[in-house]
C-alpha cells in the first residue's frame, strides 16, 4: 500500500475543513439522489478530524469504512463526498478500473456504473416529501445516539414507519439501505433479507460504492441474503402449527403454609399463540392473557440440521432454557403434547416429576 503524498493529506484536510462553507452555499442534492428530497446536514467536525487522522496514520481501510458509513447518514455532506473520492484514489491499485477518472485519463475510460440511490424514484411532493424527510431524520438520530436502549427504540420506530411508507413508495432505495442497517442493529434477519433483495434488484451487487458493498457484505456474512431458503424448510414442515392453541395442564407442588408442608394440585387452562421467530429458524409459543401476548416465549422449538425440532421450556427461575422431556404431535395435527420436568418440593429441588401440557389447535384455518 502506497503512503499518502503531501498533496493527498493536504487535499483531504482541505476537504474536511473548507467544504462546510461550500456546502452551505450549495444545498442542491447530489446527482445520485436528484429525485430524493434528502435533507441537508453535516457530520460533526470531530468526526471528520478522525477521518483525516486515520489517513495520516496510514489506516486507509478504516478511514474508508468510516467515511462510507457516515455518507449513509449524511449523503449531501460535501466534505465526506470529497474525502471518499480522495481515499478511493489512495486505496485503488495502480491501473485499477475502479479508480475515479481524472482529467488525464482517456475520455472514454470511466468508473464502473453503480446504481443511483433513487435513480428511478418518483419525485416526492407534499406530505410524502415531509414523511420521507422525517424518516431520514429518524434514521440519523438512531445512528447518532450512544444510548443502546434509545437507539433500539429509534430503530424500531424507523422500521415500523418506513414499512408503511415503502408499501406506497417501494422505489426509495435510500430507505432500503437504512432498513438494512436497522435490521442488523435489531437482529431481524427477515427484515434484512427483504431490504437486501430490494437493493440487489436494482443492481447493488455490481456497484462500486463502498457503503453499499459493505451493507451487502454484512448481510452475506450473517447468512441473511439467502434467509428465505433457511426458513423455507421449517415453514414447509411446521408451518401448519402457526396460529392459536389452547393449553391445559395440572401442576402439583409442595410448599410451606403456616409452618406446615402442603401438597396442592392446580388445573390451568390457557391460550397460546405459536409463531415463527424473526431472528432464527425457531418456532415460539407465547401465552395470551386477554388480548396481550407474553413478552417472551414460554416454549421454543429449534430446527436441527436433521430436520427435527428440539423443544425447550423457558425456565424463568433459573433464567435459562431447559430441554423438554418430549414433544409429540398427533397424526391429524390437531394436538401437541409437551412433557416438562417440574420440581415438586421446595425442601428438595431434586424431587421432580414430569408435567404434561396438552395443546389443542383452535385456529379455524387448521
């Protein structure tokens, strides 16, 4: 890797310091986003200084990655755009076809085409434009906050609101890029898969945009680009289980009451919802009280490589998952029997017995 010349260091520092003035005078969107109403905004000065420091230290890959990530949040910051072009010249091999053409290159030698962020997008007007700008602002706020809980809250808000917006305007590619970032932050493979497929459909795989390529690489490394194939197998074999079930069981326990040990059996009749997890090829069983679903699943079944399902119970007291004794489905797919281990005696936790939970499918579609 070649060292940066004095010219490149000076040019980069110039780009990261002088361009705020130029940016304030030229609010026109970049050509890639000519049809997208992207609000203006600039990355903090301390962050641009970090980019220059990384380049000065010869850490080009880190500088390129940081610049690319910031451009996703600040696509109109002229300092970042200029810095990106300069860093690409530093990291590009001599004679590479991916270098940005300069004035001394042949007129017909151009960089490989990359899909414009919103090249085919319909220009937004009225409240649609306001809603778009609000979504971009929300995504930026999520990226900028350092509070993890607040970030997840903002990411979830962005995902919910952008989902409704993209049903009406599916051609807004910048929002799909933000949805990839949000899906990774929230660990939602299906959401990441959908956003990734949207980007691939417009040629993102052939793009030489580092930010876009980084997003696709992250999806690939997580196995989310082919997520549909991963969930296809459990969906085909266990999809009939999805829906509403009734659950009944009898629980027996021994406990201390007025200095006497008492054994008591209680019959429980509950309602449960069975659904696919959003983060793994897992079936989850939630209890329903009134119209509210439990915050966490009470049981889960994980698809194994053998094609079978491993069932586990959420042991609230030990804050862990315990494998069930057995799980049986009847041939008509109307009932499911799960046997778990229960501790009968507070005096001796080793005194245990099986507890049978009977699930009956009450979903009218089955």
